[in-house]
């Protein structure tokens, strides 16, 4: 990877797609001292001009014209999923580093194409699985690595909320469950060997909007997905159950709790199993609150400078997409899918 020389000079950036998903990246690229926002691009004239006026930045309706005219070194891509291959390829082929909003692409094949292109042109290809940068998740990962939970038995993800009218090209699995698929791998470092899903379409015009899913990991951890666009309130929770109790994350409030198993000793032996578990202390761990998207963009820029490695690289994005597509397939075909691991 050819990195931009490390210096105090801001990295020259742009944002392509400044609608619902792109507004916040524009704000951050405009405000962060590490970046100099050169321009934005959006096919919708009214949307682009409104964001342009808000931040005092040049706007284009043709993103290719922007990439040719502006000295951009790195770009955030926030266009609909079906356009990820086209837009990211144009940037990569110009030697521009890319941060692609998840999923990496519409298909596994297209995602692999982007990874191959990034390697060929020696640029950073990072995927915006923003929950990796949630400080509660980062702290949970640290505590799991220290062995505070012992062996992990089960990870349960609940990600629910109202139907987003902006979504047309993907269903709830790729749009929402992909977050939790990535986080489960991040926490376990284990590949998924089998998936099974029950999906349903209730209000979406053409895609699934409800998922109940099961995952089996290579380390024997079980993953449970309870995901939908049918709940009138926003729920973003993750529970990790293991030998010594249960960690619980609230993604929205960035809270991390530990519910202690008072009966757990140093190991999960036969006596422990006979006694079962008992409720012990509930501990709320201190977590310094941060905006995950800001941390994600800061990490991207550090990688562009050669000061870091991608926290979520193209291969990570491809793994999450492959799992999400297998879950969609399982729901449609009413059968478990063997991931061949």
C-alpha cells in the first residue's frame, strides 16, 4: 500500500453520496483537523446544493468529474449498495483511497473485484462497519481478550426499529444484520460454519424485513440474530454469555454491563454444571463516550497516512456480506446453509 506521507498536512478528501447516509461523513470530513474536504458529489441536485451551502464546499452532480477536477486523496462512498462497485472502482483506478459504507458491494463477486483492484492500485480499501468503533464494543473486546468471561457460549444480537423509507435496494439482513455478523466474528475470531434463518417480508416492497437467525461458529459458539424493521422503537443490544456470566452492550447509549455468575469458579467443570448458575453482582463498566463514525474516519485517515492498518479491511467486509447472503438464501430456501469452513 502506498501511503500518503505522514505530516501535519490534512488529507484532501471528498464524499460521494450526501443523502441520508452521507450527511454525517460530510460534517466530519469538514470539521476534522486531519481532513480537508475538497468537494462533495450527489446525483440529486437539490440534496447536493443543500449540503454544499451548509458546509461551504464545492458540489458536483457527476462524481467522475469531481474526481478528475479535484486533488482528492481519499473518499467516503455513501451511495446505494448497487452503485458501490461502479463508484469505488472509479476512485481506486485513480489511486484514491476509499472508505465504502457497508456492505462492501451488492454481491460477493463485486466485493472481491474491489479488493483485487485496491491491491492492484496499492490503495486503502476500508469498509464502514461502524459498530467496530463503538467504544462499548471496543471495551468489551478488550475484556474478552483478558479472559474476564471465560469461554464464550452464546452471542445474542437484537437490532430492531421502524422501517426506514430510504431503503429500497437491500433487505434487513444486509442493511442491519451485517453489523452483528461482523461484530460476532470480531469478538470470537472464529469463522461461521453453518447458518439457518427464518425470514419474512411484511412491509418492504421486495425484500425481507424480519429475521430470526442462528449461527454456529468454528469454536462452538452459538450466535442468535433477532433483527427487524417492524419495531416502533429503536433497539440495539448485544449479549455475550459465557462461563463467568454475561456482558451486555447497548450500542445506542454505549453502556457496557457485566452480570456475574456467582457460581462460576476457575473452570466450567462437572460440579459447576450440576450447580448451574446463580445471580451475582451487576457491574456497569466505565466507557468513554465517543462518536463511532468520527473514530472510524480518523482510523481511515491514519491508515491512509501509513500510521495504522485498516480496522475493517475489504476482506472483513466481504466476510460479513458472504454471511448475510447465506442467511438470505437460508430464509428463502428454508434450510441450513453450510459455509464450508
